[in-house]
C-alpha cells in the first residue's frame, strides 16, 4: 500500500486541510495516511477527526496513527512535514520576551530576525534526525516541507539531509488574488510571475491580456496608503523598491531595517505594524482550539472542500503524470542568476511523474535581489551555526540580520544570543 506520512499531525486543522485535500484526490485511493506527532493527545484528536472525515467523504484510504516516527515513515512515498519544535511555550515566548529586554521588538519571529534564527537552530537537529530515519526506511520519498523557517529548513534537508525536498508555502498562490481584491480590481484572467526567496518573493510581472497592471496597482495603492489598512508595509516597499512582495506586511516589517525602530516609534502607528503578532495569534489559537475541538474532533458530520494548499496537487501530479505548476522552494541551481547558488529560492516549478522541475528565472531586478541577499546572508550563516555548533557563528548570523543589526550594537547582539541560548536550555544543542 502506498503511504503518505504526516509528521506533526497533531496540528489538527492543518492536517484536515492537507489530508482532507488528499482524500478528495481520486488518484490517491488506496493510500495509507500515516500520522505521527510527539503530542499523543493531539495525535489521537487528529486521527479521530480524519477517521470521521474519511466516512463523510467516502474516501478509500487508511488512516493510522503511530507512536514511533520511524514506523510512520517506513515505506512512505511522500512525507509532509508540519512540526513546530518547542511550541508556543516555552520557545516562542523565549524568542519574543528575551529580545524585548534589549529593546528589540518583533512581529512574527519565524523566518529571519532573532526569533527566526533561534527557531531554525532548535528545529534543524530534529529535521536532520527525520532525514536519518528517512534514509533508512524511505530513502526515495519526497519530503514536502511546510515548517518555518522555510528556506533554511528546506536547504538543510537537501544539502545536509540528502532527501528529495520541496518547500511549500501558501503565500505565492494567495498573493495576487488578495492584492487585487484589496484594491478592488478583478483577479480573473490575470497572468503573473513570482520569484525570489520564501516570504520575500517578488511579483515580477502582472498582466491581463498583455496589458501591464502594475501602473494601476501602484496608483490605487498610493491612494489606499492615505488611510490606515493592514498591508501598509508591503505597499511602502512597492512604492520605494518598485515591486510587491508575496508575504504579509506583518512578516515583512521585520525582514528589513526600515520599519520597527526604537528611534522612530511613530512608524509602528503610521504603518499599522502589529508588534508581538505571533504570540497573540498563538494565545488566540490555543483558546479557539478549546472551543473548536468538539466541533472538529467529535463531529461525525465533518465536511471538507479542497483548499489551495499545494500538497495534494503536487502528489496528484506525481501520481498521474499530469503536469502542475506551483511556487516551490528549491536550491538555486542557477535559477536566479543574481542570488547565491547556496541559497534556497522560491520559483515556479513544474511537477509531474519525474518529480519537481524548477524553472529558470534569470536575473531579478537588482534592488529586489539586494533585499533578498540581506536575508540569505542570515539564512546561510544560521545553517553554518547549526551544522558546526559554533557559538561565534550564531553571533554572526545575528550580526548579519537586517532588523537586529539596525537596532543593536555588536556587543548587545552577543549578549542577547548568550541569553537566548541559556533560556532555551535543552531545546538547543550545545554551542562551543
């Protein structure tokens, strides 16, 4: 029996979206959905939810929860990864609260920034242990990574884990429809091209019937900026650098040195930047889960419609050999000429039975590539720190981070990293 293994299956809502989509995919009939999570209670919740959904959808699949990760992975054809190492408590709280003592504020903290660096450092050892298991029990499986920091973890799984990996994020497919709707423009019939790095990929072209829509987009965006709204940072980036970026304003606020500044607190208000947004979401989700659990887990009438998440479409394309195009995170094998080859990039990819074939992009506009490189510098140095376990490499990753470097001195960054390493305790490997 063919198998899809889902690691981090205790993320019940996401498991419903991705595996519910797979249940609605005819070519996946007869597959086993192998669930694994270190949280036994959440694993059982997801298993019950998926079994209910299977009955409602009449899906010809087997749903099975495993206590042992290697057993869940054994013989898998596809592995979907949605883990979060350290959870909201203690690790996300540490990522946000310790930097505050230094006056360093964040919004999401999961990609770059000091929070993204430490999320990567505690996640990479777990990812490499998954890669070791896969090398042993399913070496030919495709690893579909949804966990952040996307670029760093996808890079590590390919270059150090030796696993066929593609990183999947929904910021690409929702970028254009959300942008146009926010400006009261029709998204139907629009053709576009997006490339860059995860959470900072660029809308390079956008046309309808050969007509460039960017001039009208920018005109409407300038008007919208006169009033407060929830996408002000991205519109500001588009105004100053010429291109719209895929991931939300709350994310991009902390990827650059321009927006969250102690010396200019008015920017937070003027650009509607939600500081501490990720911890706030975590608290809300924990509370919502208490209320949702009964509706989701025990609901015998649970329904599902196929979502825009890429996983089921990717697997379907590989199973049927019917090509599908998606925005995937892959190594930069010359795909984007003015970004480092060591980087993981987000580019259009064609998927069919032969696997994931990334497309050649060429050169990004130089200003866009330059902004990408500032984040890639931190990503590559974070990988260096994780692999070598050198404390000085942790410092250097933080020195290179645009937001951290714009707010703190070198000595302050060293002290902050030391405090974060100590606060994380056993959630991190030892750095020497």
